[in-house]
C-alpha cells in the first residue's frame, strides 16, 4: 500500500475515533489499530514518501511559522521597482526579544491563498524585495532568518522579461557578503535557484521531512531518463532528503518532526525552535565581520569537495 492510501486509511480511522466516546468499547480497539498503522506507515519512509509529506496541503506553511516564532511582526511590502510579490512574506519582528528580519517563501493555507501567493513560486520582484530587506537589515545590524518553501522560482514569460535570473543572482551575491548573521530554514520544498536564493547563509536548519534539490524529481526523470525511470527511484538517486543533505554537509541541523510530518505548532515545539534560532544567532554574533564572511564563503566552497 502506497503512502497516500495509508494516509487515507489513517484519516478515516481518526474520523471514526472522533465520533466515539472514550468509554465506548470500540474506542480502545480502534485507537490501538490507529497507533499501529501510524507507526507502520511512518517508521520507514522512502525518499518519495518524504517528498509527498513535504508537499502535503496539511503541512504547516511559512506564515504559520513566522507567527509562531516572532512577536510584534510587521510585514513590509514591495520591491520599489515593479510590484509586491505575495509569495514572499518579509518584515521585522522580535525573536525572544531580539529584533530580526525575516524573509520567507510562502505557500498558501488554502486554494485561494495559494493562488494569491502563486503557490510559493517567487517572481523577480519577490527576490528584489528580499534583497531590499536584507540590505536594510545589514544597515541596522539586524540578523536575518530566511524560510524556504518553494518548488522553484516562477518560470513564466513575464518573470523572465523582468529579469528572473538576474534577481536570483543578485540575491546570491549580496547574501554571501552581508555583514550580519544569516540563518536559513528549509521548511518543506527547496527547489532549484528559487530556493538557493534564500539559503546562502551561515547556518542551515532543515525540517526532517523537507526536501532540497537542484530540481524536482519529475523534472529530473524527464530530462535525464525521458520518464523511463520511476519517480521513487529517482528520489533515491537525487539524495534530496534531510538525512542525505546532513550527511553531505549541505545542511547543518535537522529539525525533528512528529510522525507523519508537522501539521501544527505546539508550544513545546515553538519554544524549542525559538531557542535553537536564538542561540545560533547569538553564537554567530560573537564572530568578527571578517570571520563571519570567511566562514560563510568556506561553508559553500567546500560543498562536494569530499565526494
């Protein structure tokens, strides 16, 4: 049984349980059945299973993560050239009392919100907005937190006409030489240059069931294998899971998730993640500007050197 079929069965059992009282004789039996199925389903996930979880509509989105992590968040809009890109949530807030700038790629919470946010696919004006806010953060000595969740930069004709590749390249260049700490979080999907534009950083956190790769597995099998190799096999080849990327030294730390993926943010998870981010930023702030930039440069230059 594939993951999707098992998750449908899990959902049906959960719905049945909600309709039963705790003292109903059927409740305990059904609960044991559900617990067993959940453990069997999520204990030995394939790379393709993790892709499915990363793309799940039930998974938390960047807007929820920003609201959970930051107090008094103020969103700032526009690239000062063309328009505002709703696939980017950017602004200023307080992390445990520390002022920070957040640059987040955002998918929608529902269909209408997804359409508004272009399904998390960023246009040139979105990348120019992140660049504007990043430079402002450096000017006022605010650390930066980026949140990545995109299948890739928007590939439309208008985006290309307005300088998509240049906008991404400028983010890569400027983030690499910012004089303030930059911490990245790969939340769900991290696809292609659209994701890379916000992951040039001093430290990269990656959620356990997130994926991060040069392109989608569908694109990979289409381009390299003319669709003759299965998606599940391609996902294993691409080494796109958090465990793979941690092993290769591309990401620095994995954020553990509940079985089945993170679908809500409880207080314990929120406080733990706030502590991780706060402590990491404080450590980075102890470095001189020269050491910070040298370490960031070396971090990316050494990727792949040991393979």
